[in-house]
C-alpha cells in the first residue's frame, strides 16, 4: 500500500512542478514588452519629466513628436 501512495505522491509532485514551470513561462511571456507598430506614422521623439512639488503633488510634463507618412490627423 505504501508503494501506491508513494507513486501517487510522486505524480502529484511532478505535476505541481510542471504546472509551476508552465505558470512561470506564461508570466514571463506576459511581461515581455511588446512593440506597437502602425503604418503611416512613427514617434521619433518622446520627452517625459516628473517633478515632486513641496506640497507632495506631482507635476508631469510630456511631449511627443510624430512623423506622419499618410493622411492621419492624430493618434490615441
């Protein structure tokens, strides 16, 4: 009876290890940065500045420069 219990325990351990590895691989794939590509324009320059003010608030200034190749009137 002990050998059957040992086999079941070993199978559960192997399955748990396999599931953990699969979860780690899935998490790694989700965290990889993905480049956004679009036809007709490119973002050639980005400027972001953040300043913590004396009262604890945060002032953020962002600037982006786009080059459009097609008839595009904006980006989201």
